[in-house]
C-alpha cells in the first residue's frame, strides 16, 4: 500500500475555514482525512464533499448507533457523499444494518469495539459483565462474522485482533506519536513504524501533524517512517 493511503490526518479543528487552511498547507502530502464530531457538526459534511471532489479520501468518524432502520438510512446518505470509511459502534444490529446499507457503494464500515477511554470499571458501570479485552475480542469476532470491513483499535490491540479478524478486514489505529512528539492526552501511544509492525493498516494522526509548527514537514516525516517500516 502507498504510505499516503495509510496516513489519515484527523481534521480536529472547529471550522471549515480552519480545515480548508490545513488541507491547503498539507497540499499533496496528504490524501486521506478524518472528520469527526467537531468539524462534522460545523459544516464538515459539505466540506467532506469538497474534499472528495478534489480527489481526497474521507473517513467520517461519526460512530453511529441507533435502531437498524435509522442506521441503514444514515449509511445510505454517507455512501452518497462518497466517503471511504464510516465508523459505527460494534453492536450486532448496528453492524448488520450498516453493512447491508453500504452495498453497491465504495463506502467501508469500521467497527468501534470498546472506546479506549473505557476500562473494566467503566464497563461494569455500564452494565457489562466482561473485561475490556474480552469484550473487544467478542465484538471483533462478531464484526468479522457480519462482514464489517475493518476495526478501529489501538496499536497495542492490533496484534491481538489480527488472528481474530478475516483477511480482508483493515485495522485503523489512532494514538500515533512520532518518537519526538508530545503525547497530549493519549496514554498508550506507538510510533508510526511500531504501529505498522504491530499490524495497523491505516494510522490516524491528529495533533502531531495539525498542531505542528510545519504540518507538511511533520506529515512528510511520518510518511517517510511508514515507507521505511515496509509491509
Ligand atoms: O491528536 P491525536 O493524534 O491524538 O488524534 C487522534 C484522533 O483519533 C482523534 O480524532 C481522536 O478522536 C481519534 N481517536 C482516538 N482514540 C480512539 C478513537 C479515535 O484518539 N480510540
């Protein structure tokens, strides 16, 4: 895979103007962008269409979860936008509905197994009788059986999930930090090279690029590290 197809830059900015300025700075270095709640609810969905018209790829990180009919209709609309990836919470009904609704389009569905802000006590408080690793493994197996296209996971989870998922599924990994950068609020981080070695297919990188003094240089350095990691 071309390193540029592996690197997904998180446009975690408050406005379309700020996103457009960042995309202009990153220029040809970056071809794949993630839009999450912050930008999506501030004009980011029409900006996604602008990016797609400019031949960029878009990952809409909207983490859908609702009754199947509502999820399906939402996924159909996202497919029409021309997005490449969309996240849904990895509940069986939700995953079934999303996978059915994306048929005939280029949209790929990514399951979010257990949010990385959750620990075992958070799961117990939410009514689950599973540890985090147990629930992640269970949901990954369900995602595989339902035909979900990939999973979002930490680089640490990637190696454990590889044996569970099917060959065609992709692992998309945030929490990436080049060796010399700030961790911010991320607790478990890996360098780009280590994440690729652990089995990540796509790396989601936000602040190490968008908050860098020279975002394009930061992106180019990460691309070089991905290229050197091989695979
Ligand atoms: O700035 P940073 O590189 O930490 O950004 C990582 C991106 O990945 C953010 O958009 C964040 O919401 C997202 N993400 C994450 N951890 C997860 C899932 C998504 O950091 N488990």
